């Protein structure tokens, strides 16, 4: 017997009495006829606790609205699984999969018995195409969720309190660049911003020190990774060139905020420093095959300032 139990298609208006803009804010941007259309095609799904309604990597055939219960959002990053959020009554999910017809970026699993409305993705896309406000609202939800997941799985930003990450989401900007576009260039002194990859991939390379027309690929960045953090710590121009290898969606963070968090939250400061140290060490190993140790060290680890003791806000002595 399945844990997922769709109810009969012949649902009464009473069954759907809460299907409106008051119970579900996302529906408030719809026109009355659009709400009626969704209400007429929505089915109810009842789920037991600990059931995966949406798996990471799965293309969802539905948009879901939560009538009751509690669901958790889990994302795999590397070899670890992170709890990146929760979904409660009135929320919508699988919006990114419906918007872009792409695999879900995280798993959604019931924490307690839950009741959901499900609406076929194709019909949702029809309304998205004709209602700009609905499209914009769904897009904003998808973008914020992708950013929240990226910050939660990133080993640097995961050290920040949840409330600080929420402030970062509120103040952050979002940009997209196309495959082949340069996000930053080696030697560029504009170090005002740091980036978190929300979707897509990028190549990170250094110019070959002996053959200027060649490059050395030192790393690749993907969802959840940080870009531009080396200049935050060293205060020097960018150490590498970053080129999008696919369409790249990014969250932009102001480095003034990053520096403030370094001073306020010691775990964040240490994690940021350790990340930069690791990346410079990796670049050092790549250069050792091309130049002598002294030059390789000067171009990489030699740019790293000494680790300053981070301020402990709880220690007033």
C-alpha cells in the first residue's frame, strides 16, 4: 500500500475551501479565473511521516501547496547531506522544477503526516506564460530558496547564524551570466564582491607564467561553491580568472559585509581563512610543476596574510 494517497478527482468546493490567496500567498497574484482553474484541477495527496515526496535530481510533474503538516528540505553537497530548510502550511514547493523543467536541487521529505495540493506542472506553466506577476513571484521564491540552500551547504557560510544568513539573502543581489562569459579576471583590482554559485558551473584558471597564451585550470566551481573569497582575505587583486562553462546563476555579496562578519563571528572568520589557505595551497602545487618553489610560493601562499585572532563577541575581557 502506497504512502501517497490521491483523493478522487470529484472534489467538492468544500474540500477546496482553503484554496485561496489568504491560505496560500502565492495564489494572491492570480486572477479569479486562474484560481478557479487551479482549484478545478488540483488533487489532494495525503502523506505519512518520513516520505520523500520529491527527490533531489527528480523533475517534478507537479507544483505542490502545503495544506497541513511539516516537510524538511535536504540537500547533498559532496559526501554530506545538509538540512537546509523546512516547508510549512501555506508554502509552495517544486517551483524551480516546474519553472525550468529541470531536476530538483534538493529532497523534500515529510517530517510529520502532511496533506498537499498538487497541480500538474504543464497547466502551471500555461498560467506562468500568461501572468507576469505569477511568474515573477514563483521565480523569486525559487531564487531565494536556491540561495538559502547554497548558503546552508557552503562550509564557510554554514557557520553563520541562521538570522545572519537570512539578512544576507535579503540584501544579496542575483545575477546570471552566459557560458563563455568572464566573471572575474586574474589581476583585476575590483574586489568589492564575493559570489555564491546557485546553479551552473565555472572554470577557474591562472595564466601560465612562462607561456602567456596558455592557462592552468586550477579548479571548477558548481552549486554551493564560493568565488572571489581569496581577494577578501588577501586584499589583493583577483588571483585567477573565472569563466562560466554553462549558464551561471550567482548570488552577489558585498565584501564590506563579509569583512564585518569576519570580525563578529570567529567561526566564520576561521572558516573563510582556512578555505583561502586550502585553495592557495592547491594552486601552489599546480605551479610547482612549472616554476621554482620560490616563485610558486610568492604567487600563491605568499599572498596570504598572517591569521589574525578573531574577535570573540562573547568575551569582553
